[in-house]
C-alpha cells in the first residue's frame, strides 16, 4: 500500500516560498502603489490561468476593498474582459491580449503589475516591454527562477520555488497581495482599524 501523502509537506513548501520573499521588495511594491494613489494614476494587473484569478483578487483588495479605508487605488485587471481577450486572441494573437489593451487604456506614469509563476508567459512579457517603452512602472510578481519578467520589472517581487511547482508560488502570490494591501492601507488609509475587513 502506498504511503498516504502528507499535507505538512505541502505546507512546508509554501512556507519556504514565503520565507524567500524579500521584505524590501514588498515595500518597494507598496511605494509604487502609494505613488500611484497620490498621483491618481491607474494600475493595471495581468496574469494567465491561476494568476489571472490572483489579478482579479488583487484588484478587489487594492480597489474596492481599500476604498472604505481611504486607500483605494484606481486598479483594473486586464485578464477579466472575456470579450476583449477573445477578440484580440482571435483577430490578432493571444500574445497581444494584454499589450493591445494597454495601448488603448494606459497613459504615461501608470503602473503595470504582471503576475506569473514562470515569469516567461509571452503575452505578459510583451505587455511589460510595451509598458516600459511607454514609461509605465512595471512590477512583477513571479515564482520559479523569475524568468524574463523579473529582469524587465522596475520592482520585482520574486517567490523562489522549484520550477513547475505552481501551487506554492501562486499561494505565496496571494499572501503578497494581502501584505501589500494591508501596508498600503496603513500608509495612506484614514481608518486605523483594519481588523474588521472580511470578504
């Protein structure tokens, strides 16, 4: 009989991934968000698959969830519009699904947050390259070895994991999301008690 898999093994991998996150990178991420808040700039978040749902989660927390604390950022996930994604993917290519939307919506000084476990998704890399060319600030949230996105980003929050170990990388990305959200609220929010937040 095969030995029953241990849940604690998975927990240890997640904890190890989180311990690899550099606190100074998290604070640099928050600095970018505070600057966008102060200057009333837009923040765009992108990701594929599980990272697309992390992008949606981040938009909820940084935008609507932070608004009642006086810290809401103007933030949108470019992974959420199925019409835009399928139109661009069908008429052009899937590699263009984020860069085309950025070309339409972004302005100089805005922020792009690219979330990817591998850091090498072609559509995210293309969007990051375009964003840099248009003078947007690029933040990457990566796993594995960081890939191209880690190299392209102005601020790179890297969760080092084994290549192909998606679960711990994506779990850690959600924790980073909650960290930066709380730090943003503490930096610029008007409500001193965030313990009542739930959702």
